[in-house]
C-alpha cells in the first residue's frame, strides 16, 4: 500500500509566497490552498474556546502547552 502524502505547511508573507513555492519546486499550475490568518487569530480563538476549556477544568496554561506541542509536531513534519 502506498504512503499517503502529508500536507505541507509553509509560513511566509504574501509578497514572498510565489518565490517560496518556486523554491520548493511547486509547479505554477499545481493547485494549492492558502489560509490567511487574521492578525488577532489567537485572541479570537481563545475568546471562543475559553468558556469550553474552563468547563472542562483546563486552564490557559493547558492551552499554551497544547499549542506549543502542536507547533513542535508541525515543525517536525517539515523536516
């Protein structure tokens, strides 16, 4: 059975996106999906999720720990 390809996460600016895609060998006609994060994305996410997290007995420190762990997991996938 063939291995499934994992999605690639690229963090860059809008102005540098085409250069970054070219550097990675992504063809100009290859479909891609781009997610644009609002400047206050993390703040809005916390505001939405905090009541649910508190109801489950978790703290902001727990959220920070999970975010840190997930960032490390994504970075490991890039290597």
